[in-house]
């Protein structure tokens, strides 16, 4: 007779690990990349700090056929590849803050907040977006882009407790970024984005 199996937390842990990929992918369907807009209130997970936000280099690439813009995180698999990627795609790269937030319907999204690149001046859109992020860390805010002169508006509601206190997902910021970007994370010089971009330049 075979030994009895001990059902304990180790099995639970292994089962969750084995299924994490599918469970994660199912749950990740709801993580989109979009900026906050007028008409909805948004907030950043309570307890978050501005200096803990993730900054990455993002390439903004418009497909010649569809005219659809896609955002790609540029993160070379090693320092040398990263340097070459940054150099090759310099014209379409911007340093960005990746801001995970929740709207007043309980949906979680990532807001890609562009910042000035090396040698570029800081514009109203850059400074006002940082003010908006800091506001969202403090609680519910309505955030929307008005125009280039004004930048982002950040309005505080009269009553913070007027909103449903939806739980934030158990995923880390890193998980959310991976869910939202999926295959659009460029780690090698062989990536389609690099080929496509080089092709456009010639």
C-alpha cells in the first residue's frame, strides 16, 4: 500500500505555483494601458510612495499600415544590448513613469507618464502629470489632460469616502507591468520593433 499523502500548505503552494501562469493570465485580462480621463475618479494604492514608482524607457512606435501606436518597454537582456537598443531607438524613446492605478469602478490600469529625455526641457505636461500622480497617492482624484498649456488637471472630490473601497489586486507592480505589456518588452536587437524601425529609416 502506498504511503498516505499529506495534504498541507506545501501542496497548496505548489498547486498555486503550477497554475499561477493560467490564473495570472486570466486575471490579467483586466490590466490595460490607458491614461485617466475626465468623468472618472482614480487613485493609486494607499501606502504607495512617489519615489518607489517604476521609471523605464518606453519606445512609442506607430505602425505604418494601421497608424496604431504601440508602447514598448526597452530593457536589453544585458548592459551592452541595452545600450545598443537605447542608441538605435533613441528617436522614439522617452523616459516614462509606469503608474498602476484603480478607477472608481475597481478596474486596474497602467498610466504611462512621459517625462523629458536627456537634454529636453520639462514642459507643463511633464510637471502637471507628476502633481497628478502625487495627488492620486493621497486619495481619489479626477485627472484629465486639458491642453499643452495647462497640462493635466487634478481635481479633489468633496468626499473621499463617497467611493466604493475596492480591494486592489494581489499582484505586485512588476506583475501588473508584465501583464499590461506582455510581449511588448524589447530585450534583444533581433526584436521585430528594431527591424521595423531600422527599415523605416532607410
